[in-house]
């Protein structure tokens, strides 16, 4: 009875996975898991239910997870189910191709429709002599126009001007709890966040990600040190609990938006709250629904729209993908791509983090804030190194897999890309000499140039694939080239990470 909703969900998932089921259905299994938990779950499901053994069906908005575990993707829309081979990436490509074909088919249908209408409009004397089957065919064609598929568009709102000083932590120590339950989340951390920076924050559940964001925005005070916020900062935070909507639960959806602002300026046009809601997927009927009666996804969309209409220049998003479908996620990401302000994101969704943030930092439970030049994959490697360094106590199949919080460490300061601490009592390894460091840095520069060339080649191949989308053989050949380049780039990135450790 003392567990939170997220903890109860993780316990239920763990209990399910311990049973000898042949077929398993999972509904949003990654909700309330951290990045490490999602990675472990994907590996476990692939090993437990490999191809040809049992069955696994997953409903999820986590596109990285979908790519990792699925061999076929079903899209449910407008009362029908479309089937696609492969995971999310393959689904997006196939859906784009289907849309292209549908557009071409619709254009042909419209051309035929225009001809039939012109034929039907010829004078009354000729009308009586027209073959009946042609009249019926034309009427059927007119009646066969498909309803438009609901589109989603989150508009890029204006943002207030942001000065050069945004958010700074100076020798900050942050603790939670008291007495024997006290835990140090940050110890003597110094961190500067500038205008336009886009930062993803990762860490296991309980490591202090949300606390760090609330500290930066002034909702919490540090135990020691100083938090500085620029004079022009107008910050807004999207919380996990959607608690901002509690105050407007009795209002209708449009009234809740108009409470923030009746209209916004987008480009050279004033757009009303109702128009924005319609673009975000709310039907005219749902616009007049009380906020308290909305579904989880609708509440999330409304929460984000109200936030953006306030025109903040610092935006903090705490697990923004919860309760959103993939189309809405794509619309949100498209908006964030063009976001001109400073962006902070806490999310277990690797796809979102890698798309909308330029760098990631990690909280590993040792009081330090670590830069991750290798992204989420580097974070997972650091966590595995931490687990390997701990003394074993019994047999645990997945330590921290469902986000148990790490104990606080004794690390001091803010460390960029620091490796996990060595086990207590282990002799310190001798550091590299200056010559080795210089050589490693030269090699890093060379590798970075190679990676840039490979990235450019990938972009050219993607463009060529788009041009030759109807040529199956050409697309297959280009795909083979793309895979070879991706493998080469991955090998270079691994080498880069190894060398980066020797230069820090």
C-alpha cells in the first residue's frame, strides 16, 4: 500500500516476467522505467521470446523499444489495422511510401473525377443518351472520396528574448530526506547552461533528475552553494503528473487554453486558441469537453499547448512522452526541433533524447554530474561498470533493471565523462603520460573528421533513396551501402569513446 503507482507497475511487470508464459501482451511496459530499465527489458524480451518461440505483442509509444523488440508493426487508425514488416523505423519508411502511393492514386482519381463531372455537365439533351453505367460509376466515384486523416501540428510559438546568462549552479550540494534517510544527490557541482542549449538528463529512478530540474528553475533550494538565473529567464516546466491542469479541471478545453492566452502570433497571423486545439488533434466536440474528462494523451497535449502559449524561453520537460501516441510525439519533436530557447529534457525515451537534445548528462548516484559525449549508450556502459564493481550479494538477474535508486557516493565536483569509480581498496591505475594524451587527441580529431564524412555520405544516400523510392532493386542496393557505412561509423565511435577516456 506504500508503493507509488510507478513502483506498483514495475512490480507487476517483474511478476509477469517470472512466469512461464508462452504468449505475453504488454501495454505500455516502458512507462515508469528509466533508460537502463528499458534497455534491460528489451534485451530480456528478445532472449526470452526469440523468433519461433511463443509470442509477444506490445502496445507502446517508445519507438526505440519498438525497434528493439518487434518484427512486425500494426498501426490502428480510423477503424482499420495496417500491418508493416519490421519495427518503428521500417514502419515509418513503409508508411511514407504508402502515403506517396495514396497521393498518386488520389490524384489519378481526382483527374478521372474531373473528366466524369465534365461529361455529366454536358447539356440536358445529351444527358438522356448517356449510358446508365457511366452515370452510376461517376456518382460512385464522387461518393468515394476518403475522409481526411486527422493531422497533428504543434505550432512554433514565439519565445521571450533570452540573454547570455541563463542557469548556473555554483558549488551546489543537494540533499533529500533527513536523518538516517538523508541522501546526497549533488555534491559541490558547478554547471553553466547557456542560451539555446539543449540538454538531456538521464539516470535511474530516484537519482534526482526531476529534483535537479526543479532546483534549476527555483522550485527547490540547495543545501549549499548557489543557483543563479538570468534576469530575462522565463521558465516553464512540463511535469509528469500533469498537476497544472487540476486548477482548470472544471473548465472546458478551449476555456482552459484561453485562460492562458486567447490567441498567439505565428508568423504574420493571429491564431486563436480554438484553431490551435484543432491543429493539435482536438475535434470540435472535444474542444468543449471538460478538462477533467479528457484521456491521458489529451491531457498531455493540452498541458503542453498551455505551456507553449505562455512563450517561455527556458523549457523543462519531465518525461514528456508519457501518454502520447507516436503521431503526437512526432509533432512535439518537430516543434522542439525549431525551439529557439534553452531546453532541458528528462526522459526514458532514447529516440526523443537523441532527436531533440544536443548533449546528455548523467546522474549516477555518486553526487556528480557527468557529461556523456557518447550519449545514452555511454551512460549504459557506465551503469554496467558500476554494477560490475559492486560486490555480489546473491544472484540477481537484473540489478537496477526496474530503476532502484543507487546509494549516494563520495564523488566531489562535476565531472565530464568520468568513468565509474573503482572498487574500494583497488590500487589506482597509473595515468597516461603527456605524449600519449597528445597522440590520442590527434587520433580523436582524425576520427571525428571520418565520422563527419560518413555522416555526409549517409545523408546523400538517404536523399538518393527518397528519389528512387519506387525502384526496389536500387533501394536494396542503397540500403546495403547504408548498413556498411553505419557499421563503419559505429566502430569509429567505439574507438572514439575509448580514446576519449584516456584524454580526460
